C-alpha cells in the first residue's frame, strides 16, 4: 500500500492500559501507545524497559494480563499470532526462520505461498513454481538482493540474512511490519546498508522498530516512543526526544 492510501485520521495500532506480569516483575505497566498508518515508529529504552515483551504482546506471541490492542480498527487482544499475521500484522521472523539450504529466491517464494494461504510445509512447489519466482524477484530487486537470488541462503552474510528475513515478511503483503532489532550483530557497513534498506520501505509500509542503534533510530524514525520500566515516558519526533530532559536522564545521556 502506498503512502497515499493511508487513513491518517485513525491510528493503525492503538495500545491501551496494556500490562504483562512475570510473577512479581511488571514488564509492561498499564502501557498506552499509538502509531499512525504509514509512519516508521521506533521504540527505545534501556535493557529491561519492556520493549521485547511489548513486541511479543503485539505480535500475539505472548498473552497480556490486561489491556487492549487494536490494529487497523479491530480489537486483536485475544487473537492468535497466526490470525494477526493474516490480518497484516507481521513480525519479521514470525513466519519462519530462513531455510538455509534453499536459495534466496525460494525463501521469498515461501512468503508468497503463505500469502496465498498455503502452509510452509509445502516446500517443494516453491522450489519449482515459476509463478512464484517472478513476484519473488520483484521483491529481491527492490531491496537490492536481486543478484543474490540463486545463492543458498545459508551462504549469505549476517546482514543479508536479516534483509532476507524482512523480504520474506514483505512477501506476505503486510499492512504493518514489527522489526525487533534488525541491526543486532551488524558491523558499521552492514548497519549502513540496513538503514538504507529500511528508509526505502518507509513510504510503503507502517513499521514499528525496536532498535538499540541510536544512529539508526534517529536517521529513520518519524516518531519515537521511549519506554522505561514498562511505561511510556515520552513520545514525539526525533527532535522532541533529543531535547527531552527526562529521556536524556533516563536513557540517552547528556550527548
């Protein structure tokens, strides 16, 4: 969906009073948060802030103790992860991990099969189906992996494998992408490629990004939400977040 097709009057994702406890530990604490369609919204915060728990709750990998999650106008609080995925809310590694013995193009073909309602168990048709190859190549060319299409996925560099994970998610035609630290383990050059790659997706998809790399966050995000101890302490544009004294004290430091 292009940016011109967004309904900008309603948030695509709205989280109300969301709570998750692990025994005595409160991971998300009456959390309220919303993001608009078509934006790249980053969630940042120190370790233990509840970021991964929140992504697990949004994607349906983890049940919440209380609160509500609305996606694209629907209450999805009690929907399974697979139903959320079919509704267009896709976490980059939620569908499958990379099949390392398959080619890059075959891996993306599996995402297209999933969109068409087939199970990932039917792997062999994806290896031979020419009807899947063409749309797979379109995605790969768009993200700069076209020349790697016939390489065995296990032979890709770490950064390219993370790109392929996202390409597989894109193959399902999501309305929104959940990306949990896509730059983890990358060197400077690989991170630069990933920033370039994600900036190319910005106008086409709603993206919720959790990332420790602050250079990447401030280069990419339209808006940033800061979590500390499972609560939102600030939400705003990158400029507003940089200037926020509470955020500097809690997380970013004086610089």
